[in-house]
């Protein structure tokens, strides 16, 4: 019975995600002095520790979409933490939004990832339209997935109207931007028992016809994360809709289920 799940679907996953180099542009977000200053201080710290050789390797790994200072993640986080510790007055929500937007207007990837870390530490400083703007800016999986799971995710859970969050995520699912669609698919990854399964499964089917690798992988990942909570539900879904889901999606979705068999 289980074998039928993996019958090949003709078109293999392709990468339609753009790998054109990122061109920074102004974001329409009100700037605050404290927000801009924070990013200027990041820049000072990042430049002091720049490593051009490692930066070239990082850039290559990111398909030359971004230039990089060449800071390994633990070092980047240590530096931003040090800068944060020196900030005299606590940052207000508008400062955090301003810092994130300012960082996403810079070229180097470390700025974007530092901004994502800042938002992950206080997701409620911003709203979903703001998160969508950042997802569409400097888009690649390393920023988008954190914004989806650790910023959009908590924001959706805290909206007084669950329907409102669901409606917004359904809008994102049909967004023309592939990364916004991926984010909608992934926003419940950390929800465990709080997962809206109707939304999870309908989103999976909505994106099932897509051929892009990043979408197919996201659908599989979202389904797999729910196997930590209810493996039979995911198995049933995959058996019932196996003909619509790509082999990549099915393989990802059932990884843990099959590992236990």
C-alpha cells in the first residue's frame, strides 16, 4: 500500500527562485534615531571583524545573491549582543522596526540576519504587513524561514482573532512572491499541538502543484513538523493525497514516520 505514495510526478523540482544579486532599496518605514544608530553600531562592529576570504565563501554559498562581511553566525550574534548591551535606553517598538528596516536597506547579508535575530527576540514589536515586506526584501531561505516561524508564527498566534491570522496566511499563500508563499506554509512549524490542521493541510494542497524546490521542501517540512504531534494524521493525509504531492514533499513529510518503522 505504502509504495504507491512515491510514484514519480513528471516534472522534477526546479529552482524558479531568483538568484539575481540583491539590490538594496529604501523601505517605506518610519525611521527613528535610535533604530538607525543601532544599525550604524552593528556596522562598526562588523567591519572590525571583516574576513574577506570567508565572506567570499559565504557569498558563494548564497549563490552570489549577497555580499558578506564574512562573520560566522556565533561571532555575528556575539557582536550584536555587545552592541545591544551598550544601548543606553531600551528600544521602543518603533526603534526595533526602524532598525530592522534600516538593516534590510544595506547590502551585506549580516545586516539582514542581525535584523531577523532582533525581531525574533521581540516579534510583537512589528505586525504581519511589516514581516511580509522583509520577507520580500533580500529574500533567501536563511532570512525567510526565521521570519516565518519565529516572527510571523508568534504574531499569528497572538492575534485575538484566529480567523484574522488564518485569513492573512491564506492571502500570503496566493502571493505572487514565492517566499511569501513559503512563509505562509512554514508559519505553524513550531506550533505543535496548537496547529490549525485544516489550515496546514489545505495550505499543503494549495501549494502542491508548484514545482519550485523551496516550495516543495517547505510543504514537506511543515507536514513533518506536525508528525511530532500526530503522526497518523500526516500519514493519512499523505496517503489520501499522495498523487498530488511531489516525491520531494512526501519524502520530507514522512522522514520521521519511516525512520521509526
